[in-house]
C-alpha cells in the first residue's frame, strides 16, 4: 500500500501511522524529516519511536519525536512542533495515528505565528482531509494571544 501522505503546506505533509516500509517510501519521495506525534504504546504492534528513528536515520532522514495526546496538547507542544518545522530539513512528513493530531499542531502553530488567515488554515486542513472548522474558536483565541 502506498504512503498515505496528505499535503498541508508546500513543505509539509501529514500521514496516519507509518510503518518501516512507509519510512523508506517517504525517503524515496524526497522527504527529509519525519516528525512523529504519536506516543509509544497507544496500540499493540505500533512502530516504536526508537525503531522508527533508527530506520529513518539509516535512510538519511532527520527524525523528531514530539508525542502528543489529548492531555498534553497545548502551547508547549505546538511550539516544539513549530521549532521542529523551522529547524528540520524540508520537506517534512508528520504523523500520528490518523494524522489529525499532527494537523492540529500545524494549525495551532500557524495561528500563533499569524502565518495564514484562519480561513486559509481551515482550507489547508480540508484539502488534506481534516475538518478544522470546529477548531476555529481555539485558533481565534491563539491568534489573539489568549491561549
């Protein structure tokens, strides 16, 4: 099965949980960094961050582990994600279980950076298959510095 990579921005795509084969496919497609937003142990048989990092680095990819769940989603994590996006070689592939958390991190950091209008953030998410409309109030609070 081909890698389910969904472009969010010119140098960033998100994906559901990836396998070792997907990491190899990401390298073949020209990605230079993988950001893993899925905590280890969420599901039996899930590729661990340590193993994914080993495979990615063997293929010449940069690898960042920024795990997030509902309890830890907040400014510290999206700022770590933003820092990784600034510093990591591009293009970047970020992933979690479904791609939703990675998309939310991207949206939150984009809102805080005032990089795109809120309509553009929601539109980019929709093009990648993620409905961000319900996040609009949170994105507005982030934009106003209230989060």
